[in-house]
C-alpha cells in the first residue's frame, strides 16, 4: 500500500514542476535547477532533479545531464552520486527514512548552479479506529466514516487523508487484483478553508489536507462520506479493502499542496493575480518534504472468496 501512496505523491510533484516556474516569478526566461523529494517513512528514498522550462515551452521540464546530488542524514553525509538523467527519479535504497530523521539534499551542475533543501520527518499519528454507519443524503446512499485519531498537543500538525480501494477476485476462473484512489465527501469542518475576509472558499478541493488549528491536542473523529457503491455488490468470490491513510506532513509540503491547488483552480481565470507556489529549495525551485503515514482498513469479503 505504501507504493500506492508514493505513486500518488510522485504524480502530484511531477505535474507541478513546470508550473512552479510559471507562477513563482517573472523571470520566465531563466532556467532554474528544480529539486523534489518526498521522504516517506519506511519507503524508498527518491530524488528528482531537473531544470525548469520557459513559460511557453511545451515540455514539462528539461533534463539535467551533469547533475550531482549529496544527501546528509542527521548531519552526516550518507550518499553522493551523479544524477541518472535518463530517469525521473533516482532511488537510493540504502537510505532508511524514520520518524524525526533530519535530511539535507544538495544538488549542483557543472555550470556552478547549486540548490539545497532541508526537512525533518514528522511523527506518525496512528489511526485508532474507523467507525461506520449507513446514511442517505438527498436520495443518495453513503457510508459515513469517522476516522479516529489523537492529535499530539506539543506542536502544530498538518495532515492529509487519502482513501484507496483494493480488490481481489476471480474473472473467468482467473485471479485478478486492482487498486484505485477514491473520491470522498469531505464533510468535516476541518476541511473548510477560509480566505482573508473570513469567507469559506467553496468549490476547491484541497486534496484532503487539513491542520490541527481547531483540534489541537484532541482525540478527534474526522468525518467523511464514501459513496456506498464502493462497498456494495461484492460478489461471493471477491474481497475489497477500503484503506484510510493518514499522512502527517511537514508544513512545507502542506503549504505546497495547497498553493498548487489554488494555482490550478485559478489557472483559467485571467483576472486573478498569479499564485506563488510554495517551495523550500534555496537557489532554485521545488520542494523537499517529509511524510509519515499510518493506515487502517475495512474489509468486505464474499462468502466463497479464497485467500
């Protein structure tokens, strides 16, 4: 399941790589080194290095053929390598990622350009349980879910809730497996975002991100609704998992996601001022963020399903 999350996050990052340069400043004729890393607990350490493109380019990014990367963990150098330009991501399997680990990534090229960024992996916040009930709203059936967790009171915490579905079964006598990310109704008030005037921003989906501004230190029941068809009509030879993944985010990653969402929302509105995409890379563009994840799941299984 962790591979699912890495795939989701990686798609978000790459999709935003060129747009950062578009919104960040007016120097669109300049090309900047762009560095991304999603450092997720108990997952593969992966780094992306590229060069930003000009505003009117049809390419999302430009490859860096002479890039070099240095990785420091807890103030000690643990890796250095020439970036493999043939790939979008360089995977460094020997580097473990744990809670509270501190990382610094520095990248450079032979032209003297140098970029760097730091992050600290946040603490995991366990999901204690998921309570469910059936509800009907405006004639449509849902499974109302309460994702229960204890928010740590010592510091500001930032979260993202992701829901996925895994399915196992048989078709024409052959086993199959499928997975997908689910859209869910964000009914809880922590998902509601207000602008500077205090008005709630409607029509914008911030991808399940929220902070503990209103729930600091509380044992909280996060309320969402899932369309009931995701759990109904499971055949006798099928099994489904509905996975609830609670990501604890660094503030930099949290702010990046939200600024990306607003920028995408405003992209087709010419009267809106350009939105600055949040980043934390010194000397260039991009984001290095830390993520810790915990999960829980519901099981729906047919009577004849074979493990």
